[in-house]
C-alpha cells in the first residue's frame, strides 16, 4: 500500500535496505572525516588526536623556529603531508569505500521515491558494491586496530 502511493517499486525489505544503507554510509563517512582514530598525549599534558587526513592539537614550527602546539583541528595541506605511506593508502581506500557506500545509499533513497530506479540487477550490483566497500573498510580498520596493540 505504501509503495504504490509513493511511486516506487520497492517493498518493505527494499525500504529497510535503503534506510540501513544511508545510515551506514553516514556513519562511515563521519568516522572517516573525524580525527579521533588514535588518541595520545604530547608533552604529558596535551591530548592529541589523529585520523587519516585530519589531526587535532598538533605541533608546528613557528616562524622563530620554536615548537608550538596548535590547539585546533586541521587537515593536512596536501595529500603528501600525511605522515606515512600506509596512512595515505588508508585514506584512499577508506575514501573509496565511503564514496561507494554513499553512492549506493543515495541511489537506494532515491529508489524510495521514484519508480524503477532500482531493478533486480541494479540491486545486486548495489549489494555487491556495498560488500566490496565493507570489505575495504574492514580491512583498513582491522589493520589500524592491530597497530593500537
């Protein structure tokens, strides 16, 4: 009844898939953007947070040559400023995974409102894309988790 009033071909499972797809894409993208992956302290007093391409409370060399703690969050100026090759690879893989999740999530949400957006084969492709994105995200987060000890 609901599906025919909204002009969509999705059934209840399709609506649930669209909802979970969007929630998952939002959570993964937010986690990717926020710099709270690793937490530590610098000079035994300043909390420091580090993510793939953002950091909070980081050291910077001032114009006079002294070390100053910047009490702010910021991203790296360029991709090559990310301190290690493994974190650069991590940023690319997680970015691709989040992008794939967002693509499928938005497509699924559009399918809730517009008829014939998702066919059976498109749903299989979207599910496969979600599986691939999930595997990429799991691979990276499990390797980062093993670094924490």
